[in-house]
C-alpha cells in the first residue's frame, strides 16, 4: 500500500482496534460493538473462529456503516465478500493473501506477523496493515506463540511504513510503552470485554493519543 494514500492515512489514524469475542462477551457481540463505536472506536474485526454467522456479520456491518467505522472479518474471505465487509484480517498460516486480494481487490487486507522478516514480506506482497503478535502473553489466543515484546515493535517499525497494530496481552498499564515503541494502534480483548466496554475503550483511546510518536 502506498504511503500517504487515503487508505494508508485512514489506517494510520486508528487508535484502538476492537476484536469481538463471544466467549468473553457479557452482553453479546452486538452490544459490545455498539458500545465500542460510541466510545470512538474506528475499526471492528468480527472474529468468531468456531461459528461465524452471516446474519450477525450483517448486523455488525450496518452498525459500522452508520458510524463510519471500518468493518473487517477474521480469516473468512467468502463471508467478507458476501456481507460487503471493508476487508479481512488473515494469519500467517492461512496462505490466503493472493486469492483474497483477487476477490477483495482494493479492500483492506491485514496480516498477522511475528517478526521483522514477516513484516517486510507483508509489505512486499501488498498488505494494508500488519498485526504484530503477541506482544505479551495472552489468554485469548492459545496458539499465539511466544511473546515478542516491546523491542520487536521497534525493530518492525524501522523496517516498514505499514500501519502496525499491536496485539496480545495489552492492558492500560502497558499500552503507553507499546505506542511509544512505534505501534500505531492496539488490541485489548480481555481487558475490555471483562469490564465496561465503552469506558475501557475510551480509556485506551485517550492513552494511545497521549503517547503517539
């Protein structure tokens, strides 16, 4: 993706990146997303590994459209196409990027990366942003792998101009270091869904803005 393009600028401006999790949700995914959008969240990723639901995805898409919020689907390219999502987020192991790009054309495709080498490759093949994961130990993704730490954010930042989303074990206590190291935005699933969603998202957005480079 070309630096300073409208899509690049929109993705760089994102602060808190919200990912759904029905297993942790207290009031249901729709309520969670509604509250996150009210708090000022600019991007939502629908991630239901076991049972992605097209009706639920459509409802979320409508909420995001109403709030001018980016709506992405995790992994499922066909579902993203069918509901008119703004794009997808793919993992390294999925090997779906080229076929996804053919179907989604100029829509957003983000890739999970774990190190500088994968980040450089993601930029080379045309990803729109990268999700660097896991920064810290996380309980929401059992197969996340060994934490890469704050130092990896700095290393990746030096290697790529792509927007960096930091993922894994992020809390209000450590997010300032994450952003100061060079991440553009961050994901916090447990910390948000186990509490008051709107208040937590507002707090994360405030801290991110205060610590941006």
